[in-house]
């Protein structure tokens, strides 16, 4: 329809005036709507992990090691396990210290059973010893040697088949251990773990002392690593980029070309915060032979009468505490500022409506939807003047 009007305008007005009017009527008409804003951990975007943090996580036995490009879920898991380790370490160390003193003092079957049960009540302790045996960082006497040197059994050791592996239990009077070995290589895992279980069953003093000594060093090492991992990840979280999702709409009859860089502008409060630079998430980044990052700048085309989903990522925010605080508190509003190419190389700025800067954006969008559904049929909802898009100075 607009194209037809443009042709008619050219006929009616003729010459240059008609051509200009026709071109204006069939121009691209672009707007943008922000749909979400989140920090890096909330957005689901892959996180870049420094080599130093990866090295720390590789020696940390409580969680899966981090990778150079790790999912937020993995990063959160390692972070939470590190905090769990920090909380658990003092009590576990007290248990190990007490048990090492009592092993040489326990002489009666009753005293040995009580001590074995104390050791077994802490699964993290059993797991640390088992991991050391599997990685060959800890070596214990063989099962035959344990049975020969300490023939008395404190309890029964029961092996039960389970799906994909086996479960091995020590049937202590007041405690039933449960060690499950499944998945690829479960037989090897079980074989490495059995000497410690037999040492508990027979109360082999030498094997138990070696196991506890190893566990104490392993936990001390993990506690140091946990502190370093927590500090490093929290420092990364402070600098997490923001991730903004938006929809660009072209109601015109020509292709709109949008710049891959944008700005996130915040408003409100008693202090003006500088705009945050953004870049299109689809921009490819490559490292050249000299180690410099080369970003291939690709403009974003939006075909006529169409919409396009856009994702922008902010620059790394070097401990910008004011901006972080504003995001967490939700006291500011923000808008997304884009630039599009117009005829003859001219640029035009597009600015989205102002929305809450923080998690409140999602709630406001839901409220808009509820209000639009409750509007009388045939009547559209008019946005308040304060939320209409305004021009951002070039």
C-alpha cells in the first residue's frame, strides 16, 4: 500500500519533488523494544574464565573443573561448592584431628566400632580418601595384608549390584555406609576404594592413620583453593557484563541497517551515571597472531515489514559499584540507544522506551500485557508521556 502511494506521489508531483516524496513515504521506519536485561550470571551467556581460576579449580576435589568458556550453571556450581567447603572445613578438620588421636588408644571392639562410626558419618571424609586412592596420591596396604594383620571384623561388608554398577556397605551397629560405584570404569573405582573400607571393617591402625593424614592435607589444600576460587569468582561477578535482549521493528518498505554497537542509558536518582557501551552478541571476535582481539564489525540488516531479535552484551564493568547497586535496587530506569544508517550515509538514532533498570523490567512487561488485555475491545493502550521514546543527542 505504501509503495502504491509512493508511485502515485511521483506521478502527481512529478520530477525531483515527487521522487523525494515517494522515497520518504517508502522509507524504513525502525523502532526498538527492550525485552530483558540481566547480568552475566543471570543471562545464561557463556562466561570467559581466566587461566588462573581454571588452574585453581582443576586441583579442587569438590566440584567439576571450570573451562575457558564455562556455562553460568557450572560457574555457580563451583562457587557454591567452594563456599560449602569453606563452611564444612573446620568441623571436618576437628573430626580428623580427634580420630587420629583416638585410633591408637582404641583397644576394645566397642571403642573401635564407635570410632569407625565417627569416621563413616562424614561422607566427605570417605570421599576424600577414596579420591586419593583413585588418583594414586594415597597408597594403603592390600586387602590381603589388612585381613592378615587385623583378622577381627567389626562389621559385615556387603556388596549389592545396582543399575550400572555396585553398592558397597559397611553394616556398622548404628550406621550403614553407602558407597555407590556406577558409570564408565566403576569396577576400577571400586577396586581402589575397597582397601579403605576393609581398613575400617578390620580397624587396621596403619591404614586408617595414613588415610586420615592424607585427608587432613587434602582438606587443607582444598580449603586454600576454595578461598582463592571464591575471591576470584566474586571479583569476576563484580565485573559481569550486562546482557540486553531487544526486538527491532521495521514498519517501512526498505531495509533498515543498524549499527552493531549501542548504548545503555540510565536515568533517575540523584547522580548521572555514564552510558554503558554495548555490542551485538553475534559479532565474531578473533585473536590475531600478535594476540590482539579483532572484532569483525557486521551491521545488522532488518528487512522491510519485519522484526528481528537482538542481543547486546556490555563491556566488562571494572567494579562499577554504583551501576551494580542501581541494578540490584531497581531505582533507575534505562533505555537502549541504537544507530541506523540512512540515505547518503547519514545516521539516525533510535531510542527505546524507558524501562526499569533491573529485574523490574520483566514485571513491567507483564503488567503492560495484563493492562492491554483488560482494555476495551477496539481501543489501544496509550503509553504515558514519560515512557515514550525521545531523541538521544548524536
